[in-house]
C-alpha cells in the first residue's frame, strides 16, 4: 500500500527541524567536550580552506571585515535549502531525506577529522541526532496526515519540542564554549602585565578634523582579517609557546615566562595584503610585547636558517624572514597588549606577533602557540595558495575626504587622507585634480616610520565633476607607482582616485 504523502509544508518542517536538532546537538557536545569547533564551524573552516583564491579575494573586497559573517549567513541559507529538499524528497518515505541528512553529517565528520581543533565527537553526535530526529519527525508527520486532530496536535507538539530543544542545545553549547574563562583571563592578565610607558602621540599627528582617521585606532575599530571562522578561546593560563627548530637552545615559554622578559611599547600600523587601492584594511595601535629578536638571540639561531615559521592555535601558519626579525631596529614584537589593554580575543589574545613593515599574512600570527626556526623549504599557509613568500609593505596613499556622494561646494575644497610606507616612512604626498599639475600636501607630524602619516591639501575646484588623485613618496625617494595591480601575489598598487561633483 502506497503511503499517504505528507503535505509539502509539513515535509519541509521535518527537514528543517531535524537539521536544527543536528546542529544544536553538535554545538552542545562541542561545548561539553571543550572543543572550539562545532560541526558547522568545522564545515565553514573547510569551506575557507578549499575556496579558490579569487573567490576569497572577492569576499574580502565585497564584505571587508564582515567576510566571516557573510560566509556564515550563506552557509546557513544553503543548509536550510538542503534541509527543505531533504523533507520534500521524503513526502512518502523517510529514507531519501534521512540519507541526505546522513550525507550532511558525513561532511561534518570529514571536516572535523581534517580540523586541527578536533570535534569528531560533536560531528558524530550531529550525524546520529539528525538522522534519528528526521526519521521520528517523518513518522509523526505521516500519522498527522491521517486527518485526526490528535495526530496533528502531536505533530505540532513534537516539532515545537524539537525546535526548542535545538535552540536550548545551541545556546548551551555557546555558553559552555564562551565560559572557558577568556574574559576572566584577560582581566587577570591586565593585572599581571608590567606597566610599560607608551610612546606619547604628539599634537598634530592626525588631521581628524579635516576627515582623516585618528592617529590611533580604537581596538573595537581595528580591522580584522584572518582565517578563523570563530574566535579561538585561549586562556593566558593555558598558553604556551615552543620556540624550536634550527636553534641552539629550545625555549618553551608560559605567559608568565614571557612577562618576565623585557617589554617594549611601540606604535605600529598594520596593513592587510588584501587591502585594495583606497581600501580600509589598515589600522594603527600601540602594541606592547617582548621583542622577537631578544628571544631569537636567547635561543641562538643556527647558520642556514631563513624564516620563523609560526603557527596559530587554529592551525594557521605564517613564515617571516629571519633577517628582518633580527634587525636591531625592526621592533618586531610578541605582543600581549593593544592600546593599553590585553589583546582582545579577536586580535590574538593572549599573544600574537607584530612585525612592522611586512603585510600581515607573513608577520602577524594571532593566537600564537608555536614558532619554528627553519628554511624557506617549508611553505606557509598563504604561500601554498600562490601568494608571495616575502611581502614588504608597498608605499601607498588614500583619499578619505571628500568621498563620492552629495555635491560639495565649489571653490576651496579640502582634500585629506593617509599615506603609509611602514619601516621606510613617508616624505611627501601630492594631490591633483583632473590630471592637472601635482600639488604638495601638508603632512601631519611624523610619529614613526612604522606608522601611517596623515595629509591634507586645499584644491580650488570650479562647479562640475572632478577626479582627484593622490600619490606618496617614501624616504628613499621612491614615488608610488600609478600602475594598477591587484592584491595577489604581494599587495595592490596604483594611485587612489575619487570622483566628486562641485556646485
């Protein structure tokens, strides 16, 4: 006898709610077991790992620091669509949808196995719960199709309990994962980190009143681009760094061991290699930490070593040239503070690396747990994906004001922005309108060659449309090239321009 088909809406609910139960239970088990990666996050990390570079660059260009949120929203929509399909395929029999749910689960299991964070127990739980709940909800939905009010009520009650249970499990998992003590650890670290005087920011270091950013970027506004779909939760009390490889003495340091060494505070501008011409993936902060050079000298670098291969707690790797790190005046740090407070979790708490003058993908490993002195024969995360091995920051500039939009009054128009050439310094910025002659801009007070420099100028512009361009010259006399180049393989180049209308 052919079963009575389940109504489409009811079948879709079966698929959606069974999937919700699977994800919620997996998230709960991840919290109970102390795993940082739930099945959804494990799949998301795998998506990030397998996504072609052009797609990644499009996501960063389109969504900026919201790229992870965009990925999660996109994944959620895809999963919801597949869950609905699982339900609709099972209007008469449960096995097609249950099979599809099982395939979802196996994808999660595979991602968990591949993940450095583990999460296999959570993924297996998610698979089993998803299949069992789908089968049970399908059975209850089939009974409700007989038309009896009691059976329909039973379906409503069962699906309601399933949805509430999935939500409670997900929230409990999030609570357990966030209750690892990172917030408490940051508060404790604040009292343990020795006070180091920060270099003062001189008056006139920015032209914020004219439209530039403030010289120092607040922690909440500091750009964030990394491969971590969720922020790793690592307590300072549990942190340990192993410095090993081609060294004479291997070092294994706890957080307290690090704090017993010499600390420095430096104002440093960080720039992401994915920053497009005119982009906003650049920020400045005062970082406090232990000089990397001190640790390398303490360990003793052996002849033939070429790079410091650093690894994050989430498995991300970067390779920094040793000759740069060993420069006496480079100022590379294992940072523990950012703008006078322990590093925010999203910016690498408890310890990250910061190297002036290099793009972040080869120099700014967050949640640092391992550092190996080795040769360039070992490619790092982004090098394996076609990016350059070494990545000194290029001389660039940006117009912050005016911006395309409503017309501005004709006449004297203030143009303002930033320029940067970390570890070289900015010597001059020029602006022009409509391809005319270049006008030298006023520069803000020079704070450091490792930080950005603000500039502004006044252009006389008549009514109509105008294209404004800027270019910077560094202290070696090198003027930034007008040649447009994308971010791959070692950073974008070209003059930034804006089109405005004057009235």
